[in-house]
C-alpha cells in the first residue's frame, strides 16, 4: 500500500535531530493532517531542517520560484515552517513539533486539535524530548536562591541572559493556555515565554508575541520568579529562549515529574538542602516544589536529591531562610552546548548511537 503524504511527512520530520516518534494510534499523523494541506506536506517533504532560499527549494521541487515564494511565506505565517528574514531575502526550514510547530500554533489550535495534541504530548515527551540524554531546555535557579559566593556562569543567570539580548519577544505560555482551554490550568503568569534574536523576530512578525525592552523583560522575569515559576532557558551557552514554567501545566516539567529520578535527567547544576534546626515545618516549600521533591518528616522538611532539579523555588518560598541552594561539585557540573546548532548535533549523535 502506498503511504499517504502525511505519513511520509511524519517520517521526514522524525529524521530531524529532534524526533517525531510514531505512535500505534497514528495521532501524530492526524495532527499533521489538520495542520498541512497535501500541497504543503509535499513541499515540506522537500525541505531540510536548516535554512534554505526559495530558489534552492524551488529547484529541488521543480516548481516556479514566484508561486513557491508565496506558499512558503504563507506556510511560515501559519507556523508550519520557520522563516529567517534578511532584508528582502527569506530563508525557510522545517521544524520539529517542539520547539517548533506546536508553539507556532499558539493562536490557532482548536479544541479538537488540542485533544489530539494532549494525547500525543506525553508520548512525545517520553520518546522524543526525553528520549536522548541531551534535551532542548535546561534549568537555572531563580535569582533569589543564588548566593554571592557562588561561581555562577552568565548562562546560568536569568538577568544576564536577558541583558545580553538585542531583540526580545514575550508570548503567552502555550502550556497554560492549552490546559485552560481543556478545563484544567492554573492562574500563573500568562505572558511567560521569551524568545531572543531570530526567534524573537519570527514571534513578533507572526503575531505570536510582542516585542519588549530589556527593562520590561526583566520586570516580567521578576514577576515569574516571585510567583514561584521555574526558569528553563534553551540548552545552550548562547541562549535563544527563556521559559517560566509551572509544575502543573508545563509539558516539560510534567514529563520530568513523572520520572522516578528527575534529577538524573534535568540539565541542572544545583540542588537544595534544608537546615533541620531552622525549619519551622510550615510546609510552604513542599507545596511550591514542582517536582514533589520535598516531604515533611516529623518536624522538618526533607529534600529528596533524586527528585530535586535545582530550580530554587523552595528557597523563595521559605520565610525563615531554612532552605539553601547548593552548587554541584565541579566534576558533576553540566556544561551546555555552545548554541542551538551544537545542541542539535549532540541530540542527533545520541540518537544514532542509541
Ligand atoms: S515550556 Fe513553560 S513557559 Fe513555555 S509554554 Fe510550557 S509552561 Fe509555558
Ligand atoms: S526541592 Fe523542589 S523547589 Fe527546591 S530546588 Fe529542588 S526541585 Fe526546586
Ligand atoms: S518553607 Fe522553610 S520553614 Fe517551611 S517547611 Fe520549608 S524549609 Fe521548613
């Protein structure tokens, strides 16, 4: 039997560094069928994960340049592919489900699609996102949990990450938006997804997010940290995104939380410790911890290190300074890839070896 175009596209997407794993139910094909027309699927099948000009794609497809230019621009506006604008020139590439098509459909997914996405996401998280040792995000502590005597790298400090950017966009959090539409969700900050550089241009031009100044981005960051959100930047020393996530809605954190030992999977250089003699057993840290890493034991709170992802949220929750965030020893420290390209190469290499 000949495979239909959307099944072929699913297999093509699975060849990107970030997997697009196949399910038995075929829900991932249904998602592609809802997003891509047959013509768009055929075009995406001829595209690569790295940016290319219209001429290169047109030649590969044997299509007329002008007509294809319109279709590619339209596909990028719909969030099916990524676009880099350099003056009048445009470069396009296909993208994974996440980070990629899923986030780019922030404003357009309907309830039926959301149901399919929610059916697929847990599987995608397990087999795709967390299917390799290197993942697309890492965890950095909230600033309130850092001590002056720590040696913190600039890529581990949220304020430094933001101050280093020339173009910043902020978008509504798709995890919380979708959970609310599905009748779940929480009241945490909605505008919580920041993109930088080319990602920011794409978000702004596509109406997915709005441009913010450094000062406004820092205010949004402070609000997120004060309200107990977890900071998850892109997994690179040159950072391209910064998410502020809650343990209840965030697909990434829910994926981690479902594991027995999230600390072994999360890219983090920190963990927390509680001074039993200072703890007044109020339980606030246990309530706030997004990983269920804290339990109350007799008259003190206790941290399970296998579950602690070093987000520092518990430090912000404690009114008597009984919680401290500690740095892992030097030989255990995680050094992120240089940038998004190196991160993708690491993931691709790990998939080949597995
Ligand atoms: S990853 Fe975090 S900030 Fe980004 S959409 Fe999900 S919960 Fe929101
Ligand atoms: S105990 Fe929980 S809240 Fe505290 S740093 Fe670890 S994961 Fe974060
Ligand atoms: S918030 Fe502080 S005082 Fe309260 S249980 Fe946690 S460590 Fe103890």
